[in-house]
């Protein structure tokens, strides 16, 4: 198969879980012989190979500047916000022609869009792929195609009206959770051949060395209010076990304020291998999101690293645990979060290891190879259907 993947951010440029998923798909399919090409954006044009994947980086002037600011969690100017929305919502002739010519020349079997591709000109890509008569899969990884707030004002109905008119250019949809499929379906965004493919972890499961664990609560992700970080900090300040450390890994607009609080460590984004070492040392990893998450990859990463994890009931997070209430708390509820964190922190070694072992057995379905095989099977079904 010859597959093109559009993504504004690609390894080593990582903003969130979508980039990790994209890398696993691209490298996994490349390893088993498929021709995988990734088209991304950056500050300089380049073409090269990364772990067997052909990566084409294009420079798009103002969009490249916006791309860099988002990567660095910097605020966009008034003009940049307007232009970003313009390129997302309306077809740009120059971009459209570029994508059309590229797709025709390379003659791909299928195109995958694994995120909202804000910095690549979403509408231009959708239409170009459709006009090339190539199957186009869109992955719903967040609810951002349903809601739009500009300068504090909500434009949800108008925004959805525009997106829905363009949705005819999409051939198939996928999502990492049933929740996300149903959310979009409730607003009329459906396709006959949709697919739920849960996210995956790129490391093998291993048990922890309990004696090496620190009394540490770890959060990894964007340090912002919608991720529930403020709630986590408030709960931490009232935690019974005063010798427990809270470590936040990431960046975001709350960083400076939280830095002033005692006993909270903040570390910038790091290579995944380093992140996994931090996870292995923690007693519990927390995903306190108050935003409708499509999945919650950090949870399966934690379990793979040998650390128990808990998550809020926002979005598709409960699906990861199959609804096991021991590891799920009500989003924004400080007492519930407190109780779930404290329970794990105070677990004796034998009970901790028993729970971890049971979760790791259940989480084998989130393995890399299973994930890649699911995508390959889905691609093959679509291509066969297209050619029949």
C-alpha cells in the first residue's frame, strides 16, 4: 500500500497524543513493507527518511509562524488567529493546487488525516484529496471540529454549518473511542464505514520495582485549566501524605503561577524515554482532564511503565478502564480525585503489584503491533472496497 499521512506536527515535534499515534502508525506500517509518506509543516523545506518513513516538510510562511508558536505554547496575535481560522475554514487556491499536484504525482492508494491539521490548511487538503478521488480517512481525536470560540465569543452553530458542508469531502472516519464517534454522530457527522481504533503504547509492559518508587504524583500534558491541572494542584495542597511530591511535565499558560507553589516540580517536555523513566518512578499518574478527551494515552503509558494511573470521567477516558470505578473520578470533583489518589499512594506493595498486574493483562490490547494491524486491516478493506 502507498499511504499519505497529513499532520502539522510530526516527531520530534510533538504537541500531544496525535503525534505519537501518527508516528506509531507510520513507522509500524513502514516496518512491514508499506510505502508511507508523511507531509508536515515546519520552518524549512526538507525531504528525508526517519525510521523508514519518508517525511516531507513544507514551509507555509504565516502558517509556519503559527505552527512554531503553537509548538512552543505561545499566544497567537489577533492577526494570526484570524489567518489561522481563514486557512482552516476556506479553500486556499495555492495550497489546494499544491496538494492536488502532489497527490496526483505520487498516486497514493489512500490518505489519512490523523488530527485537525490546523497549520496545513484543512479545507484545502480535504477538497484536494476528494477531487483526486482518493479515499480520505479523518480521525476524530478531539471535539475541536464541533466548537469554535474566537476572542471570547462562541460561533459553534455557524462553525459546524461550515464544517458539515465540507464533510462531504471525507470518505471514512475513525476515532480512538466510542465516546468520540457518538459525540460527532450527535451533531450529524457520520459515515457508513466508521472504525474505533484505540490508541497504543509504544513500549512493552513491565512490572515496577516497588522499592524504587517515590511518593510522587505525576501529570504529563498541557499545563492548562481545561486539563484539570488547577483542580489537581488544589487537591495536592490538601493531601494527607505531606511528603508526597507533585510533578508536572509539559508546558502551558499556568506554568508561571504554579511555579510559585511549594513542593511542586515542573519539567518541560522531554523525550519519551525520559518521560517513561519519570513515570516508572512515580506512585501514581493522574489525568485530571475537564475537557472531553478522545482517549487518554498517558494512562496506558503509565501502566506499561509499571505505575498505577487514574483518570477523570471526561470524554472517552472511562473506556480505557472498562468502567472500573477504582481508577475513575468525577471531573472537577476535588474530593473524588483526593480519595482515588490517596488510595493508591497508601496501597501496600502486594496490593499495588496485584492491581498493576491485572491492569497490564487487560491493557495488552493497547499494544503497538495490535494497533498497527488494526490500521492495516482498515486500510486494506477501504482500498479493496474502492477498487471493487
